[in-house]
């Protein structure tokens, strides 16, 4: 249950998205053109995560790939979420030799991926129960704007931000080479027929993810949007921005472009989005968001991140700039995100919500619960009961992440809000080391 209800006081004019005017109300309204008429289809099991193995789809180790679905009884709306979890592009990052700079779940996805609990709530010490970690999935906050959406979750086990379709052999200096199936994009394509059959009528389609999943949500937006044909489309990239290759992120982006053989994908995206050569993703991956904005001018998009992110920023800079100290990382991140906001300011249907700092999870991913609160007595119990305050630390002026999400999905003004970090927005030396 939400303990703080912020007023959506973003101080902006409503962004025009070509939709009809809603009826007057004090509450945020869903655009009537996004509402499917008729009774939603009935499902035997609602409110529980079910796993669906996708034929032909694989994780990095070649094991079978599965997605997860949770049905609702009351909606034609669908949220598709891409899991976060780093990336890998050489033997060290793909083998785990570089510690924090690596990728999640490379050895496969278990059927209880969404629900397995760590001690003391469960018996799996490695469990990361995604169904509880991200409140917009509808398990821990009955008031969040997506609580009555159908949910489809793409777990992450390919190390390629859901962009790849290539097998890569990484040379091991001490033994057998490491073969990785970077098949993230191929897995999305393989899952599409099942999703299309299960959800033939979609009102609002939200495509989202945090970190690597945020990048994946952008890369696969046009594919999902065009194939599933919802009445209305919405994109939320949380803490996985595709920066311009002309900025400090360029070295990392050039590395993954080559390693994951992305030129074919980028040509495909440019063709889907009608991009002129000099303005396409083939020339700069940072062009993707503007291309999506213009190709889907009636859709609405939102980018969220923390100004003191010490996770995605390190992935972008640490291995390419000789392990710079935190303040240098933050300077590069500030330059890249400032350029990103300037880009967004030119787009009528894109907003941003960027608080300065949250002291847990390396100030990364607003859509996650505040994980440091799990150490507070009683918080886990309240979380499981749907009574915890799940967006602590995402405040910016009079609004929070959940308010920004609600604005995105209704006719409210899209936020364009940023908070300038202060000297107090810093990690201790121990916290910084843990992030690195």
C-alpha cells in the first residue's frame, strides 16, 4: 500500500500525443482510445507466475529458455518486462573473472525464477525473486498503475541486453575456450508467436525493463509494438539508457557492437523505423530513442535513472577508461545524461524522471524496491502482504517513480524532471568498493 501519495506536480504542459480528450476528473485518466471494449478472456490461473518454455530459444550455455506470464481477470492491458543483469563481451566478463562486471543467469533459468525466496524467507541463498523485486509487476503494491495488467517477463540469460543472435567463442588463456550463445534478440522473436496468440486484443501495451532490460526494451520496442498491435503503446527505459556513441559511452558501445555482431540488427531497426543513413542506429545507437519517438508519434515514452548511478555508469566506463574514481565516473555520467536530456527535449512524446541518489543497489534502477530495506525488521513481511512502501528513495520534488509511471500510462503530463546531485549524494568507500 502506498504510504505517500504525491501530487503529479511536474509543472509541465501536457505533451500532445494525438489522442482524444479524457473526461474531466481529479484522478489520472486512461485515454478512452486505449480501452478495448468487451469482457477480458478468462484464464484458469490468475495472479500467479507461470513458466512457458519457448521452443528453439536458448540461454548463453545452450540450456532451454523460458519466459513467465501472470494473467489478470480484469484487463486487456499487458506489460512486457525485460530483466536486468549486466552484460558480457569477452572471456573475463562472460566467465565471471571480472567480478561485478559480468552478466546474470548465464547458466540458465529455473522454473521458480520469479518466486524463489532467499533466507530467511526461503531456502535458496541465490534467489532473486523478480516477482517481488519490481513492484510494477503487480505482486507487492496494489496501487501501482500496472497492478491489473497482464504480465509477461523475459528473464535475462544471454549477456547481450536482448540484442544478440550470434554464437561467440571466447579464448580462455588457461584452458578450453568459452562458447556463449548471445541469442537475446532471437529469443524475443521466438517468443512472439506465443504472446500474440495469448493476447490477441491489447489495449495498453507497456514495454519496459531496468538496466540491461531497459536497453532491451528499447531495442525490441518496434518489434513487439508492430507484431502485437495494441491500441496504445508505452515505453519505459529504467536505468538502461542508450547514450550517443559520440559521448563517453562510445567505447563500450563500439565494443559490444563488434562482439555481438550488431550491425545486422541495427540495419533491421533502421529499416523498421525508416531511418535516413546518417540518422540511423547503424551510424549511432544513440539515435534509437528519437527514431522510436518519431515512428510511433502517438505512443508515449519515459526514461528514468539516478544522477549518481554507480552501476550502469561503471559498465559504460570502468573497463574503458582505466578504472576511474567515482567522481570521474559521475562526471562522465553527467555529461552523457545531460546530452540525453537535450535529445529528449526535442521529442514531444518522451519524458524523463531523474532523481539524484538512492543509497542502495549502487543507486541503480528506480523500478526496484529499496533493497536495503529488506534488512529492516518487519519490512519483508509487509512486502509479502502488499503493505510496504516500495518506492522509498525515488522522490523528486512532489513525485516518485510510481507517479511518473502513472503519468506515462494516462493522459497526465509526461514528467521532465531532474534533480542535481549534491556533495551529500555519495557512497562510502565500502559501498563504492561493493559496486565495483
